[in-house]
C-alpha cells in the first residue's frame, strides 16, 4: 500500500477502479487514509492532504482525548461492565455459586459473577465472554436485517478488529468487533446495516449513503451517538 508522508503524518493511500471521488478519513484508531480513484496522481493527493492539515490535526487531537479519558478496568467487586447497552456490576466470589458450573464468568440476575482468583485475568475472561455472546447475537441480527438491504451475507466472524466496529470483504464476508455486544441493540443494528449496505457499495459515496438511509432513515443520529459515546463501551 502506498503512503504519503507530510510533516509527522503518514497517510495511507487506497486507490480502486470503483472510486470516482477522493475521500480523506481519520479512522477510529488514528490512521489517516485517503481513498481515491486510480486516475488520481500523487501530487494531487499530496495537495489535498496539505489543504486538510488543520482538520486532520483537529481530528487526531479529539480522538486522542476521547481514547484516554476513561480509566482502565480493575476487575474488582462493584465495577460496572456494559452488556447490550446497559451497565451491570461485577461481584467477585471466593467460591463458585452452583449456577456457574465450570464457568469463569457468569451473567446472572443482572450481575456479573467471577471467582476472585481469576481477577488478574479479568480482561481476557471478559473478552472471551463478550466474543461468545457476540457470536450468538450478531448472526441472528444479520439474518433478520439483511432483507431490509436486499442482500445475503456470507460468513460472519467475530474478532478484535482494532478500533473499527465492523468491516466486510468484496466476497461478502462480514467482520464485527466483539465490543459490538456492549452497545445498545439499536446501535448494534445500525452497525450491522452499515456493513450490509457495503455489500452493495464498498465505498462511502453518495450511493452508499442513499442505500443506508433507505435501510435506516435516521442513520445520522446513530453516527453522532457513536461519535460521542462509542469509546466508553470498552474494557
């Protein structure tokens, strides 16, 4: 992948024959990407990036603030953890309750239960639990929602995909972050619809947003909610 370096910035260049216009984005993980048609030259792209330097630095500054304003989880009794949009408290146990069987983490009666001896591995345990719940929940929602977009999805995979909520391949495979299951159901549905629309149109162009509005008319409300709140839904 080609990259353009300007000052202390490194911009990834993604050129495809499908694109008709140039789009500059700052991703949730801080990556800067310029999407462009094959006809766009390096000088043209460099000039566009230079003209957007103030905007880029503003976006990077805001994202840095958003990503560092929340303390790390300590996995102690009374600590709150999100699950499908609501926050539930964790209770550490010295002995397992009968309902836990051989589980390291149990969600029961609106509370998370975990053995105290596993607290030091709390991040990995919660991550695995969330991933399993997402693997159960998300494919069901995809099946229910894909008719709204008029597509049939291919394989669905739940995994850590960095700071993205979801992505798709041109052959129809969908990827979703396990963090999706922390979000409110209506936001999960929006993110699923977003990726399903990408099966029609891979780029964020006017056609994409026309199809997205048809599938979810108030998508801007969900986008803004995610911009303001999405980063707090994490471990």
